[in-house]
């Protein structure tokens, strides 16, 4: 009669080995899952940060380009891609959308579901540009592949497209550190062909001699702007302003008011400011007013905006310099004047609020 073999009961050692094996398998799964969360999600956040940095840099540079050269303010400008790529670790990012209001920018479409939308709503009025960036790998792919997640669930994750969005607006500042000299809106329109003629910034070279304009303090040539305390222009066309001691900068109140300064002589600090500005070809910010009340020491102006003016020469009582553009004296006899040309300029820092008519001076601010 054949003998029946006995089934051997697992020993304590065997049970320990099985438990260890199960623990290792489960532990590896947990570790892979944790790695998928930590590593893969971390990569997504890192990619998102690079794309957001690129979008912020690109939209700022694009807004500045729109201010300086409106003709280049289009969705085909290479500026956006250049700055977006420069902020990517691999030097590559996709600029998915360039849109906004201003220049030749197209209107913005609704954000795609796989892109992060800009914060808040777009400005209701005024120019702005919006740039949306997305993942682009060196091989041209727009999907950021998973690493550990693919090992946990193979075939279920082809990758993720990460996106970012930034928005910047620009416009005339309500207050900047302006020169203590002011002109009227009528004069500004007359000298800039109603705000249509601006010359390139001084760092781009000298404009033609025909660009030069003359601003008269007193005894000026026949002009189309009214003179006298009419509420729209002041005697002489423009004049010096009250400034803090030791400076040649005007202070504009919250309500847009600033005070005039009587006298024909140039304040001491303004001599230094004018001399340096002419030598350095520095852009000066001139306050432009749309109303004036009072006379003499009680003259008070109301701010319309700021004009960007490159000083080339001046003719004052005992203080003069010929035009650096034409080599000629800007005026003669009893006349007192400044010469120069109007350009477009950005305030170096984005301090203050946007508001008022665009007169050549702008600030850029991130708004989303």
C-alpha cells in the first residue's frame, strides 16, 4: 500500500520569509508611489516655475517694446520667445499665445484647459499684453513625461503639458520725478503734431535736425496757443515750478495740482540739471498741464500727463549753450528758451498708478 506523503507545515522561518517578501513588494509599491508624487509632481512645479518666470520676463519686455516701438507690438514679435526661452532651464519653451490690446495685438482667446490662466481679469480699458507659455522639450514635444509614475502605472501617463500666463499693462503715469518746468497741452500738441511725432530714444542715435523744437519761456515767437490767465495757458507759454530746496524736481499733489515759480532767472539746481541733461543726452520728464489758475506767486497748474523731452540747448539770462543737434543758438535777444526733441520713454521703476492721456512717458506694470 503506497504511503501518503505528509504536507509539511511551514515553519516559522518560512512564514517570516513570506512576510518579508510581501512587505518588500508592498514597500516598493509605496516607495514608487511616493517617488511618483515627490519627484514627478516636483518636476511639474519646477517646470511651472520656469515657465512662469519666462512669461513674466517676456510680457514685461513685450510691453516695453510696445511702448518704444508701437509698430513692433504684434503677436509675431520675436521678443516673447527670446525671453521665454532664456528663462527655461533647457533653453526652450513654447509661446502659445501673444495677445492683448494695443499696437497690432490680436484679442485674447479663452485660456486652454491645459494652460494656467492669468490671475484676475484683463484691464477693462487701456493697452495691455498677455503671454501664455507652455512646455517644449528639446525633441519638440510639448508633454513633460513622467518618470516614477510611469513605472507604477505603465502606459497610463504619456506626460503632462504645463502652462503659465502673465499680463502687463502700460500707460501714462499719474506722477513721476519731473523737471521743474511745465508746458501746456496746447503747446505739446503743437510741437508733436497732435501727439503723432516722436523721435527715437537718444541711445539709438541723433534724429535729423528737423526734429528739434523750441520751448519759449518769454518773448516767444508767434504761436497758436492762447496766453494769459485763461485757464488753459499761462503768460509766456510755460515757466519754472516750485521745487524742494536743492532740487529741480516738481511735486505733483494727489489731486494733480502743482505750483508755479515766478522769475526769469534759472534756479541754481536747475542749472546743474540742464547742464547734465544736455551733456548726457538724458530724457527729461516734463509735466504737461490742462488748466491753470491764479497769477504770479499764486499760479497753480493741473496735470494732464508727462512728456519725454531730450534737451539739446538752452538760452537763459547769463546761462546758455548751443544746440548739440544743430550747433546753433536756440533763440536770441530777449528770448528765453529750451531746445530739444520729443521721444517716448519708460519710467525706470514701475511706481505709481497708470492714468491720464499718453504723452510719451509710460510705466509698465504686471497686472496678472
